[in-house]
C-alpha cells in the first residue's frame, strides 16, 4: 500500500483546487495515479473529505490560532487528515505522522508543527467540540446553508433524510441487457460468483456491495451495465414501441440511450454537446452490440442536427444542478450557488421549446432531471405547459410527476411526461 502521506498530499492538492471552483471530475481525469491502490486511497480521501466539507471546515476554523490569510494547501491537508481520522481506516498516530510528512511533500515544511498541533487538539477536545458543531447547520448536515434551507422549505417531512442520503455512499445497481440474457439467469451467475444482489426492477439488480466492473460476469461482452435503479425508470416511462423514431436529446454518458435500445427495436438519435462525452456513448453502445445515430450538437440549435422528420418519442434528460446525485459527486454541493437552479431552469425551458418542435403530433416527451429542487422540475413544466398550446401532461404512477428522493436503492430523480396534441 502506498504511504498515506502521498495520498494525503495528492488529495489536499485536489481538494484545494475544488475549493477554488474546479470540479472534482476534471481533477480526477487530469492526474490519476497508475497504481490501483493509490487511486483507491486518493478517491476515498477526496470524496470523503468533500462529503464532510462543512464539518471539517468548521473544525479547522474552530481550532486554528493562526493569524493572517490561511494557506489553501495547508487548510486542505487538514481537512483531508480530519476525514482520515473520522473514517476509522487508519490509526490516529498514523494519520498524525503521515499528515506531517505530507507537509514536506507539499513543500510546506514550516507548517508541520501547526498541522500536528491542530490535529492533536481535535483528538483531545473532540467530545466538547461536537456539541458546537451540531449547532452549526453546515457542520451538522455537511451541506451549504442555502441548500439545507431550500430542502427544509420544499420537503418539510423529508429534508433530513435527503441530506443524510446525500452524505452517504451511492448504491451500485446493474441493468441486465435483456437482448442477451434474462435478469433471472444473470442474477444466478452473480450468485455463483459470490456476488450478492437483489432485484429492484424488471432488469435492475442492486448489489449488496459495490465492486469494480471488471469483476462482473459478462460485462465486457455487453451482458450488463451499471445504471442507477431510478434512472432505469426512464425507458419504461416513455412507452417505447418497435419502429419508433426516438431522440435522446442530452444523451451522455449514454446509459438511458442504451436502455432504450435494449427495450425496443427503435431508430435512435443520441445528441450531446460534448464530443468527448459523445465518444463514451459510442464505446458503450459498441460494447453492448447496439446502434444509434450519435451527433455532437446543442439540442437547442435544431439547424445543426435535425433533419426535419418528427420523433415519436423524446427523452429530454436536461442539464441541472444535480442536487439528487450529490453523493456521487460530493463537490457539487460546494460548487453550486443559490442562483444556479434559476439559471438551469431558464436553459431547461429553452430546451423544451426547441425539442417540442421536433416531436410528432401524438408523440410523447419525457422530461427528466437528477435534481430535487422544484425550481428546475415542476416549476419548469408548469411554465412550459402554460405557454405551449397542445402540451398535455400525462400521469405517472397516479401522480402529475414522479419525484424520486435519494435513498438506499436509487438517486434523487424527477420525471414528467408530456403528450403533443394530435
């Protein structure tokens, strides 16, 4: 195993950049270690620290005695070391020793005594400080105060459970490619391989514990994919039929496109504005033995990609704050700002206006987000149907829309189905 000091130093550098506004995803792609153990340790430290960002920040603020402007790298190292202590993965003396060594790796030798003293102060006074932390919402719930307030307003009975889910580890769910194997037979293969799973949908199997995809039987051969159980609802909600022309308007990374192709013999067009992400769709469809027309284009700019032939079904899985999948991307909580939902809602409205022109009379459009904020869900649909003649909302499972809250089986997702008058 790589020394903890190296992982702490690398994690501190990444977390410091996230604190300045960089996304964790771009950081991970930029300098991923070649060694698998190093990657795992670094991933755990970065994700664990950012999940607890409000807490570790509050601890450092409470215990720091340094004057002047803080050193961003040293602060980030302390946050990561505090998570390492909280995680229980390492002995306390190991974290203290390795955090001091990490100071040297970060060329912050003069901070060694300060880092050691602050971590020791936390260990000595943890029980007393915990009460103070519980009185501070960001430290207690590990989310920004505005995010907490918004959830408390819109989900008065569920806001604490939503926050708790957002701080946990996400479930790993599989989607069986029913064109190649049945869900029942694949579940048997998992059991034979000693992999515990249970069905949570027609083709969805929830793993008891996450594992590398390389360990999944038949993954390379396209028999199974990884897709959240909630996200797997999209294909079924679209009421797909053989021979339909279908558009996935914001398709990357492509799981929903693949699921639709597995569900019916459709003619699918998949769009994404990002060329690298569109390439991921191509690779995944190739692995699964599926075909679609993939284009790199902004779905709003119809002149760039639409051939004028209407679509029978459209999936509009629109860009959003991703507030329902924060546990998968823990930096999102701290990179988002209070006004972001309104900005996304404006773009979501423009996307609906453009895509509606490409939908056939009698066709259906499924609006989807991975958000729990009503401003970019129900509010967007209400505004769109209010200004669009012939747009009718169809019930989903007996309700006007389907809002899934993040939990043990799935992420936080929103679905609404529209039909265009014939």
